[in-house]
């Protein structure tokens, strides 16, 4: 994923309780799919990814494909549906109550990237944020 000056990128992450003895699952749903199984909070996920994207060509097309392949296999193995995760996250951000107490948190951010003096590094600024 190549970020250019002026690009606006949307991020969406969710964490939920799934009956695990330790930790809980979390997932990045935008701008690409990635699963986290160690109790990572959506704030941390998005913070890490926005930072990664500041570096030129940091996430390749191959990386995207590998992340999505792993995400799909985890969803299948654990019985999660990508469409359901997306629907629940959007519902919660809009004040809905899908999955009631199962959701730990949902975070949406819209971030604008811009050039710096270093052509290999971008900077970014959050334009919008919604938490649930």
C-alpha cells in the first residue's frame, strides 16, 4: 500500500470477548484485514498501523494477500464471519447494541497523510474518530 501526500485512509478495528481463558481476539477491518489474538486494544492496533504506513512502501501487495489469507483462515477455523465483524463494528459505532456485552471496543479513525522533508517518510493527522 503506497501512501501519497494528501491521501485519506479510514481505519476500523474491533475487539470482543470470545470465551477465551486468557486475552481476547481483535481485528483490523480497514484499510486491510489483520487478526490479533493477544488482547490488543483497537487504539493500539490503529496507532501501530498508521505509523507503519508512514514509511514508503512499508506494506506490500504480497503482505496484504498474506494478512488476508491468514485472517480468512482464522475466521474459518474459529467460526467468525468477516461480514458479521464488519456489521457489528459499524452498528456499535452508530449507537447500536449488536452482540451486547461481547464487544470490548470498536474504533474508527480517518487519517490524512502528508509529505515531510524526508521523501521516505510521511506524517499523518487524525481527521475524525469514533469510539464505541
